[in-house]
């Protein structure tokens, strides 16, 4: 799970490590020919040329994985796209820092200017670093497998930026992803998410939640989380219509999945992404991950305003497309011929792939019979009564209605508390309803802060 970061604005990256000139071997303490005490023996405190090259290569590789953003004068380097926010380098005037806390914490600790000691190994931290860069001479180094999925619940929050739009909406957010549970098995968390309070410019934000499925679902959702925000930079910068830009981004990342090393034949991911620009909130989605907004009511409390609708294969327009492409929409049957489970998408003459949604990213076999990666989009103009938004995987929505989710979050003091309460409540309901089996649960909660008139 990853969130609370910023996509670099236009500019160049100072890649000192990548551009540094080679230093003479003598200055680096490398043992030169004729200086060893005996053949094959190196003096104390010296290194071989191979060791030095290896360290330089490692340093350059790490430098290429880092991306820095300076959206305003005096703002120090920040970690860019990626998994759970890695510790940011120290800066004279740092933006509000991202804070990771364990699920057992009562509340998120206050952000600190001092970098925190890494809680996990350097290898894990490296895998969570961004691979985006503004330097045209440096190519991104993405992991084809989409990175490592986080199985433990994590909340990440980002404070409100000091730079606020006079006419737009700023926000504060929290993300949490919690692995599911299957008695007797160690379950892989196939969910992912991101939340960028500053995306391309100070007045734009981007949020997303992804629910992978199939044997490589965690790789697919991780790939989409890592690549979609990068692909959307060009589309949103060149296209005035945000809905068209998001659609192009979804189609591009789906095409990229097909040429990646991830086996997407029977694996894929849902996706729900919201793009905030000024007061305009544009949401694009495929699958059954859902978005809902909390709006204040005159009599008190909050009203749930849907931002999406689940893509089920039984919807008339969805079923018509699938049938026209020689697909079937039926429920699975047991040995006695009795239908079980939800309606699924099948090939005409085979009981595969059995996808329970009509739109998704990946899922090559299902795409051959009408399942599509083209998203639907909605556009909302935010008003002062629109207080917050929830994007979540179906692990939340399976046993919690949209109105219930809005009530849970609306009754909490902070977005961190609201996000945690929502995920914990969904987890407990799964335990009760499914006798110990729990789906992966992911939620992104965004609070809208409207500029004063």
C-alpha cells in the first residue's frame, strides 16, 4: 500500500550520484598493482577495483530510484511515487511529512521534521522507493512485478499543504490496507492504493484504490499503483478533459500490463481513481472498487453521494457487450446442478475464467469475451457541503453499505481515525459473516477543506 506523496512538477533532477566523474583509484583507497603484500593479498583498509565498481553501481542504481520535487521555492526534496512513503531527506523547509504507524497504535503520531529511523530492512525500503524522475537522461527503473505488497495494516497521513488555492479545495488524507485472512493459510494482500495531495501542480491531487484478483493479482495491482500515476502525468497535462485523460491512462496501463512480465491471463485488478483539480472532482473506475462522498445534511449528519457504480456482468449494457463477444454470464453450479455464488463471465464453451465483474485491468482471457479496461467516469463540482470522500476495495463494501461507511467516517474526529475505524469495522464483519475468512480490505479517506470566500 502506498500513499501520501507528490508527483514531481516540471523540472530536472540533480542526479549527483549518476553524473559524478570517476575518481582516480588511488584517491578511493583501491589497491593498485604492485601494492599488495603478496599475490592475491590486499592491504588492510583497501578495496578491490571490482568492489569499488560494485558500490558505485549500487549508489547510481539507488540514485535513479529516487525522485525529488520542489513545487515551491525553499521546499526540500520529497519522495515521489511509490509504495508506503519512505523517509524523506532532510530539508530546510519541509512540507508536512508522511507518517507511517502500525495498526496497533491508538492514533497517528504528529509529523516531525526529523527523519524517522527505518522500521524495516533497507531492502524492503528500497523496494518501496519511487522510480519516477524528471531527468530526461535517466530512465525509470520499475520492478516488473509491481513491487512488494504490504500484508500488515498501515495508515499513512499527509498534512494540508501551506500553499492553498484561493478558489479551490485542499485536503488531508489517510490510507489503510489490511491483508485478509484464511484459516490455515498465509494470505497475500492483493490490494494497493495511493494518495498524492500534490499531483503535477499545487492545486491538483490524485487518489486511487486497487483490488487485485487471480494468482498474480497482487502483482497486477502493484504494477497499476506504480505506473498509472506516471502515465497520467502526460495525459492530464495535455488533455483539458480530465475524463478523457483518465480513460487514456487506464487503457495505457492495461496495454503495458499485457507486454510486462506479469502473467495476466487469469489475473487482474479493479481500479478506482479520483482526480481533484480546483473544485472539480473527476472519478474513473473499473470493477467493483467503489467511491462515495460524504455530504452534510440540513438536519445533521452526512448523506452518502455515490461517485461510482459497481461493474457487474448482470447489468444490461455490460451483459449485452459480453454476449456480443461470445461470452456467457452465468452462476457457477455445484455437483447437484444448483447455482452458487455470484454471476460470472465465462467463455462460450468452457467454465473459465469466472470473473465476477465486467470491467477490469489485466484479465487477458476475460478481455477476449467482452470484459473491458475502459473506465466509466463521473464529474462532481465540490461545494462547501461536500466534506469527505471514501475510495475502497470490495473488502469494505461486501458487508458495509455506502451510507454506513459515511456514517462511520463522519463520526470520527480525524481522517486517520475514520480510515482505521472503517477498515476495522469491515474486518470484524467479515469474521462474523464468513466464519473466519476475511477479504483484503483497503480504504482511502480524503477530507475536503474549502477555501474561505
